[in-house]
C-alpha cells in the first residue's frame, strides 16, 4: 500500500465521524489534499497533486484539487468547528492565550489574519480570514472573527489573554478586547505618547532610558488620550544587533510578568514559520481568490493539528522515541516539527509506527526551544 493511502486511512475514520455531509466526496477530496500537503510539505497545487495516488494525468489531479477549493458546499467554519470541538474536548476552565497575527501571501495581494491558541511552545489555528491588500487593518475587518472565537472558546476556557504585535496597536483593538471580556497585551510603537496620572506627558522612548525597565499604571495613551491603560516597557536586541524598545499595553497591572506573558506571542510567529519555510510553504501559494485560500487553510489546519498530536504522542513515548527524530540530548524541536518528522520517518521506515488521527490535544505548555526575540535578563 502506498504511503499516501496509509495517511488517508489514518485520517479518514475520524474526519468522517466528525464531519457529516450529504456528498461524501467533499470529505474524500479534503483528506487527499491534507495527505498531499503533508507529503509534499507544500501549498503548491501541482506539488500536492503529485501525492494523490490516482491513475490520471497531473492536470486532472490538479483540477480535482481546484474543484474542491472552489466548492461552495464546503463550509470552512462548519467543517473546522466540529474538529476543534473534539480537539479541545478535554479542556475545561483553562487560562488561554490567543494570538492574532498576519502574513502576506501572493506578493502583496492578500493578507491572512489568523487567531491561534497557544499549545505547547507553538500555537494551533482557531480561525482565520483573508483581507485584500497590504498595510494596517482596521478592527472592523476582523471583529466578526474575534467574536466568533469568543463564542467558540467560552465552553473551554476560563480566562483569555489576547496577544498582538504593533500591527494592531490602534486603541480600538484593546477596547474590543474589553468588550469581549478578554485581557490584552498588545505591543505599541515606541513613539506613542503617554499621559500619566500626575499630568506628565511624553513619548515612551523619552520616558524610558535605554536598557531600563519601566512600568506605568493608569496612563492615557496617545495625544488624544484614547485609552486608559497600563504600560510595561523593556529593551531588546533586534536581528541586526541594534537596541530596540518593547512597550506592551495591558489592562492588567504593568510588571515584569506582563513582559514575559507577551513573549508567548512568539509562538504564533514560529507557527507561521511552520506553515511557511519550516513546514507547508504557505507563502508561495499562487492562489488568486480569497475563497480558495480559505479552503486551502482548512486543509493545512488539519495537517497542523495532526502534527501537534503526533508531537504529543512522541513526548509521551519518552526520549527513546524523541531521539529518533530529534538528534539532541534535550528537546530542540517544537511539537509541530517533532510530529512532522515522525510522520516522515514512519512513512520511510514502517507504517505500523504511525498512529491514527484522533483529533485530541491536551492543555500542554512547553518552554520554547527557539526564542527569536530575547528580552533583557532582568525581565
């Protein structure tokens, strides 16, 4: 039996159990696309098609994929919600961190905005939307997605903390979080004005000396005093080795803990890298329609969930199993990479070592193994 057929069989039972549709081909073709993504580690349709074990020409296999991506009967959230409900079924009253971030695809034509839930030292996708064009996005564009996430997570979490970078620095984002009942930790630009309770007003980079941490309570943000908030400030070194300010606004008490908390946001940047060069090469998709990208992301999301699930499986097996794919004394790979490498190895050496897809994840937190931005040691 081919490796693609083995993957199909391990995905098939659970996905058909959870997603019920009148036309079973919708699920069949969905599973084949997931298989192709996992095998090719690519979002390119011709690469995915290479792993579909049909006795047809390449053009026909690509056409099959395109038809599924264009199928209006494939309701992305309806499909994915059923899977997520099962994935999080063991979660109850947890403190959750959700991360909002965006990535450009197809040059500068499309932005994918995704809300992800921290899991392990990475994050799993919860919901996403595609916006045309580049640049900062207004809160009204993503409000519906965030409200949907709130409604969905209510059953599983006790407290939500929303993390976002400076691309979402407008005060409207913080105000929406408060309306949703979420805590927030959002990075703002270093030249943002802050007015303190004593009336003192200045830019943050003028208020905080280099290499110093400062914590401001109950300040008013921007010259227009749009938002009363707390601000935690530290300094870091960017990729060029230059000193860079990190200023985080939050509805909670400003302190070192807020800075460490914001560090969790790096999970999503690493997860986007998993979707791109480290995993499924999403940034090189050539799809030109938002609806088709939306469908492709549905298939990628299931591939990501299974890699996280396999990563958990390997850690539960112990270091003997981990060391088969992670050549280090201590763990150096994320759950996603552990799972993906285990999948590739079992396809090459023995199918019987590859478990079925169960669509279950635990509320697991692991320390990151890669820290792209290192805050000061006194954080």
